[in-house]
């Protein structure tokens, strides 16, 4: 039979081993959560006279202008993009604008945009304090969340006749 202190020592060592494994798993999950993905769907078919508007909200801080309404000038539709970004400070609209520029678009129209957060795991740190024939357990649990940002955007190119006006307007 082993002394009582040896049993507690083995239990504490086992818990410490579990904590190290939990921390490693938690760290690895955080690494995999900070990513982005997109699905591009090209427009196939005859171009139409797509809707325009005399005014719209435009965010020009990204790789291409981001429209939250129809632009004033005529355009052709390249396709649409579903962008999903993960991470606490992710921005699917920004990622979509970067992807749109790489795909040759002049601007994007935001169709939908939303954020969500879901728990993906927990990290528990516990301390066992022996006291006579009993033990006291104290601890803390931290719940890890996966933050997701999704955007669906339409990629557009300006009509050739309007491209010069648009470029001139961006430089003024």
C-alpha cells in the first residue's frame, strides 16, 4: 500500500498533465480558428441592364469600393462571392474586397453580412488541496469561442465608358 501523500502526488501530476494537454489543444484550436475562406461563383449568361441608383453608401477603405446599395454608374456582374472569416477581429467584407480585387473586380455590392460566435471548447484549471481524509477542489473554467464573420457580395466591373470617370473620381 502506498502512502497517502504519494497518492495525492500522483493525482496532482495527472491533473498537471491534463492541464498541459488542455492548453496545447486550446492553443491549437486558436491557431486553426484564425482563417478565411471564400467561394466564388461566376456569372454566366447575357449581361443585363443591372439596377443603378442616384446614391448609395460606399466604404472606400478596402481594396475595392464596397457598396451598400446600387451604384450610380452602369456595371457588369462578374459573379458573387461568399466569404467566411474566423477570428475575434475578422472582417469578411474586407477579405471579400481583397479577393474581389484579385479576381479583377472594380467594386463589390454587399448582399448580406453578419457575425456570430459559438463556444468551441473549455479550459479548466483545478487545484486539489488535501485536508485530512477529504480534499478541497478549486478551479476556473474559460470557455473558448469561435468568432465567425460572413459576407456575400456581388463582384462588379464598370462599363468601359464609365471606367475613366470612376478612376478620375477616385483620384480627386
